[in-house]
């Protein structure tokens, strides 16, 4: 397929590479899920909206983008830029001083069933016009607490606590879906369970009807919403923390040790009290994602995040 598309000039090799990497990543992630059928479906043609290109710097100029439509020298399609206010100088600066990592041709379906095309340019470097200086001076101490479900930022006598306990009802919806999925699985496969409700050992065939698969799709969609909401929240918190000072120290917990479980103590019979059940909280709130977002924003200011690890009690 790639050879035919490349010869006809329909699609660039970098786009085919990105498509294959995306499909492979989706398959590997789906394979880890116990309920999955290890099948990645191909979306509709109308949902295919973006073609990515890389290593094609010669095709991008300050006036527009060229696309090769054939093997001939003049077999090119030129799409001119229509800049908004202030965007032209940013593109000219990036083309002159930065490396073009990727660019894409994106289409959007608008009113009247008309496709509107636009160009996405991805450069490696600090954007033009970004102020390197932070407005305030001082050291900001940042603490991530899985116990309190909060991010704390302190400077001098000022302390700001960002509460993460509000999950917008996603955890409750996921819990209800897990119950419905488990109930449906047991109803479809009664022979795969013992009388006490424990799944039988060994490899067995599991029946999945359309209603069961619909529940799985709903769960994946909610997790997609969780990740999007979490990223937006972390971005807002990081922007507010950057306004507090110009040096930043992160007191980082050992999140892996929080996910470990203690053994059952038969003498004290306190297994449930001492066991550290923080795996779901860490997975749901993704503290490492906040650290990555904060470090990325600090890199635009040429500032390094000081990390101090401390042991959990």
C-alpha cells in the first residue's frame, strides 16, 4: 500500500510511518487489557483529518507549503499562508532560527459540507516573543501529596494548596462501569466461575456480546476524558506556580513505594489497616504527569526544577 501511494504521490513516507507507529502503539496498549479482543479497528474516512510530514524542510517557506504531487519538477501543489495578526513574524522567526520538526495538513468539515484546510507547523525550540523573565523573585517549594490529594506551593509566608480531590465524578462513573462490566461478564460466562464466584483456573473462552463491548467503549471514553481534564488542570496549576517565584524546588515522594502492599500480619490481624492501597490514586491523578508539565514550562524560561526525594513514612 505504501509503495503504491508513494509512486502516485498520494501520501508521504513519513505519514505512513506515523500511521504505522500509531496503530502499533494502539495495538500494544490494547493487548495489555484483559477484556480486549486484540483488534484495532480502522476509523471512517471522514474522521481521517490530518496528514503528518517530517524531514521535508525544503517544502516549507515563509509564503506557504509545497506538496509533491508527482515525480516531475513541476508536479507540486502550493498552499499559501493566510496569517492572522502577529503570526507572520512568529513563523519567519521559527523558520530562520529553529528546526522544523513536523508539519501537517489538517482538514476540518465546516458548514455546507465544505472542507477547510490548514497547516500545522511544529518547531523545536522556544516560541517567538516568549518572555524568559518571571514576574516575581524567590524560591517556591512544591510538594505533591498522594495522602492529601493536593499540590502545595509555598513561598516565604504564603502557601497555596491546589485540591485534587474533585475528580468531576469520573471515579464514581468508572466504578459503576466496572460493576456493570463484571456483572455482564459473569452473566455471559457462568461456566467460567466456581460456585464461590472465583474464576476457574486455566485458559478459557470468554463470550462478549455487543452490550458488553459497548460498556468497554464507554470505559475507554471516560478514561480519555479523565486524561484530558487532568492535563488541563495540571497546566493551569503550573502556570499559577510560575507566577510565584523564579526558583523552584520539588519535594518528591517515592510513588512506587506507595503502590507496594504490606504482608498480612496474622498475629495483629491488621492487614487491611497497614496495606498501602495507593495504586489507583497514583494512576488516577498521575503525579509524574504534573512534574513533566512543570518541567516543560520551566524549560521555556531556561530554569531547571530542583528535585529532592524523601522517603515515605
